């Protein structure tokens, strides 16, 4: 299915990639379905609402620095 996003334009997502929060999330009480979209070359991903392009949250991939082989102290 195609969804409109705030930062990536229109993207195709698989139904199995949709994360459902039956009770919503703090700040997104009416939003129930989200996908994770990567931000290239960064340790961040976007938690994007499937229904509302403006409903996004930036998240940090906690294992990014380990999977890239770079450890910053």
C-alpha cells in the first residue's frame, strides 16, 4: 500500500511492516497504525503514522553505533 509521509513523500509499505498501537501513543491518541522509515546515513528512524502524514516522531536506533562498527565514548 502507498502512504503519504512528511519527510519521504509517498512510499510503498507492506501491510506486515505496519505497527499497531490499539490504544494510540502519548501525543498521538487518535493514531493507531505506524511504520518505521529510516533516515539514510543517520542513527534515526521516523515513526510515521499510516493515516496522517503530519503525525511523525523521530526515534534513535540504539544499536546503530554498534552495527556500524563505530563506538563513541
